[in-house]
């Protein structure tokens, strides 16, 4: 007999672009992978924006139904706040998504997009059975059955005015959507970091990094008193507009500095690092799972809350925005203080165990 999960179909509506970044699609891919293991059929609807992950999604084995590229200047509404990230008005996006939703008739529609709200959801309501919204902002209404916000400090009550009374809220880092390799490598990573030594720094500031925060970090590190035997790895995406510039900077660093592009072994790289300099976005939970001490940069307004909450809890250190970055000798010397990196690692690991995707799948499939 076919199980319920094997008869399910889940459609994801998510985009990646130079403005949006890659995080929304990447966490949807993590959920899709976890669902696929249970026999659930998954596919994506994504717009052909500059910096998209359409081919990468297909390479992961998923069908992507592509909404057309933008033509000429687009007029979009001012609401919600991130409406411009969609590239078209929500009405156009709903109309272009409808044929795919009508054909697929998903058991669950997963919506992970700051530019879409209850108006888009209502316009497509006839063609999906249930709705999961993945959000971080709590700034717009939804008609969701389930809402997931994986951020530290978020409360279900933040969404009460924005959701139907029947909606279920799943909030907090225990629901962070991490690929299985993070929980698999967790024991090795925590054991490795117990020494508290600073030997390898990992810099990862988003797959796009359109404002070149990576370049600012590398220039700042030049004058920092890092150990002589320290090594540095920079992670970037192939669409990053400043990739060539960063590569040139890396070649001139006082310590061996490698630039890795489109990596597919991020968990392993984090496990083998002693300190990360990263964006205060969804990768924060990956670093926490592996107990990786972190210096965070705020690269978008929606990351400010995460950075402040993690800093307040002593889980990671908030450096602010790239243009505010100032790493003094006094600050960097604290990294060498006895036990500082070890304490940071322990606090981070206590926050996220890497099983969030499994918890969410159990809710969706049951």
C-alpha cells in the first residue's frame, strides 16, 4: 500500500537573485531533500532573475518551472517592504504561477519569499491544498496552515495578528533547516574545536555578496595580529560580481588564502575551521550546529535581529555592517585568550542540533 508521504506533492515558490541572495532557495532545497527521502515528489517555481539558482536546483534532481525574465523597467507595489525583490507586481507573479499550480495541484505549497503575502496566496488558493510559509520578518499577513521562522528570539505571538487562527507556528533555531551532513559532522567538529586553537579562518559572506563585504574583510584582516601559521579560506559563488577582485586580494594576503567557488562541502569546511567570519543570515545556524565560533556581519536589514540576538546570548560576535568594520588589535587579541574560542563553540553548539528539517518533515507528513 502506498504511504501518504509517497502520494504527496510539494511545490516550492522561491527565488534567488543578486538582491535576494541564495539563502531562500538553499533552505528550500534542504527541505525538499528531506521530503524526497520520505518519497515525497518535490518541484520548484522560480523566476529567471539575475543570479538565480535554477540550474543548480535542476542539478539537485528537481524540476524547475521557470517564470520569465524581466523585460524593461518593472512597476511594482511598495508593499510589502521587499516587493521590489520580486521584479514584477504580485498580481503578475500569481498569474504566471497559476498554470503550474493548476497542473501540479500540490498537497503542500511552500512559499519562501519576502515579496509575497496573503494577496498572492489568496489569488492562487484554488490550486493548492495546504500552505507552509517560511519567513524571518513577521511583517506581512499570510493565510498559511503552518509558518516556520527559525530565528532566535522569535515568538509565535509575533505572528498572531498576521495568520489565521488555525495556523501552527514553528519558531526558533530548533527548526533550522540544515542539510544532514551538518548533524553527521557535528561530533567531529565539536571534538576538533575543543582545543580552542586558531589555525584556520573561514570567510563566507553569501553566494553573491554584491556589495563586496568579502573584500572589506580581507583588507581589514591584513592589519590584524593573526597567528603566523594561520590559513584562510574564502567561499564565494560563481555569480559574485566582485569575484575577480577578491581573488586578487587573496593572492596578496600575508597568510595563505584560498578562494573556493560554488562549494558543495560547506559542512566539512566549517567543521575544519576554527573561526568563521560570516553573514548573520541562515548560515548562522549551520555554524552553530558545528560549534564554529563566529564573527558576524549584517549584510541586509533582515539580518540585524539575528545578529543582535546571537550576540546578546554570547553565541557569536556582531561586528555590525561592513562599512562599520573596524578590527582593532585589542579586539583580535581576545581570540588568543585562554578558552575564548572554546566557550564560543560550546554556546553555539547548545543552540542548534541540526535536526530541524526532520522535525518539519514529520509535521508535514503526519
